[in-house]
C-alpha cells in the first residue's frame, strides 16, 4: 500500500466521517450533510475561534454562528472548491465580529491564528445548542416571540398578552403550536443515533448508542 493512496483515503475521512462529495451534498442542502460537516470540521473551526477569542464560551458561540451562516450560504458554495478554507474564512470573520461585539481584546490586540494546545469545547452540547437555535429561528415570528418572552425573559402568558397586545388565548395557542413544532424538530436530539431527518446520523456507529 502506497503512502499516497493511504493519505488520500485518510483525507476522505474526517473524525470517522466520509468526506468524499461532502461539499456537493452540503451545497445541495442535503440535511444529513449539515451534521456531517459540523462533525467533520467543528474541531478545526473551534480552534480558529479560540485562537482569536481566547475564551471557551465566546468560541462556542462563534462556532454556532459560523455553521448557521455557512448553512444559510450553502447554496452559494462552489462544490469544486475545498470546503475547509471556506468554513475557516467564515469562522475568522465571525470570531472577529463576536470579539468586537463582546469587547474582549486578545492579549496583543490580535495574535496569530495558530493551532496551539487549545482545549476544545464539547461538541455534543454545541451541536445541540445549534440545533435548538436553528429550530427557534425556523418558527413563525409570532410564535418565536412568545417563546422568547416566556422562556428567555420569564413572562407569564398574561404578561405576554399585555406586551404584544393580543388575547391571552392567542398567546397560549401560539405557545402550544411553537412547543409542538419544536418537539417535532428536535426529537432527534433524544435519539443520538438519528439526525434531524430521522435517518441514521453520519459518523456514528450502532455501538456508540
């Protein structure tokens, strides 16, 4: 077996995921490709974020934002190009945006982006947080607002009704519909062996359940 051949096969698998044609699948919007891309490139993207932000929580936020932006722009990605440099470019811009927003300078303004011995965030929590964010963003605006006011700001249904100028019954209906939608969209998080489409998640073996 030649070193060249083994090297090519190694490049086709990232963290146990078959990366061959992954760019094409991602650009086509294939739902299963989204998780595969996250699992294949989440570590390197986190390293880019950590090299700029030097803060685990901010880096985790930047990782989430990076993949949300990448998924939204998937249709513009040219699958003939390498996926990694495109993702890393988004990660750098996103990390700099997070740094400016949070006002957290690096030790010398901005240090070189090197791998270093950076401790990675846990990608299961990061993936789940990203999936929840995507699900929330996909809700109709009025349902998303009810969830924001009740779950994130702690308002009661009656208070939400007063704030939004609608009947309490309407608020309850919106809340019920939102929770039903979220339960359907996030059901796969209860079964780590399946993705958001109900199919087996890429890169996971039966023995890992």
